[in-house]
């Protein structure tokens, strides 16, 4: 990691795999770990999180940085990524 306190790691497939996410065999732009799916919407150039919760109709959580994913992962599952 870079020693710049203002550095934010941008999400990429490589970053997700390094954090333990597995690439979905059916959808190449979807990565899964525990109950969290992260997928890339090419049409919008954005990463979206789905926690497979019971919140149907809720607005998708759009993220760009690893720290955002870590915060959501901790909030939803109660453990560190």
C-alpha cells in the first residue's frame, strides 16, 4: 500500500480477488465473498454492491474505492474484509 494518507485504492477485479472475492463463473463482472456480491456495470462504468439482503426495491450502493467496500462489508457482516 502507498504511504500517502490521502490515497484511496480504486476497485478493480485484481483488488477484489486479492481481498478474497471469487469471480462468478456465469457473469465475469461479478465477484462474490460470503453474502456480498460486487459487480461492474459497464454501461455506467461503476461498481455496485448487493448484500443479498431482504431490501427489495432499495437503491443500489454504488462504490468506487476499496475503503467503501470494507465499510459496507463490516456493516453488513460484522467482520473485517
